[in-house]
């Protein structure tokens, strides 16, 4: 497990001194693993800001997966051009 964790780059989003989201990616593999935004903070641009970080870190290509049942995530990524 430690080897897998060492591969990830983690970026945090804070608001008013509180953690409100994070991004986990493996830049060496162009893989966006997770974007998480606190439920009460969704729709405020935090996810978009985190996705912008991923695009800066992996400008050539981003690989990501999401569940077909996760309509909100699918809509988010589709609106972002995925």
C-alpha cells in the first residue's frame, strides 16, 4: 500500500481554514484518480479549480474513470470536455 501511496500527488482545497476538497493524481501515468468536493461546497467552482490543477500537471493527456451511475460526476467531466 505504501508504494501506491508514494505514486500519488495530492492537492488540497481549503476555504475558511477548512478542508473542502482534494485532488489525487498520478502525473507520471496521466491518471486523475479522484476529485472530491465536500457536499455542502459543490457548485462553488472548487471541483473546476482542482481539475485545472490536474490539467496544469498533465497538459498532454488525462485519463480518468467514473461510475456510469454517478450522473453528477459524469456531467461535470462531460461539461469539462471529457
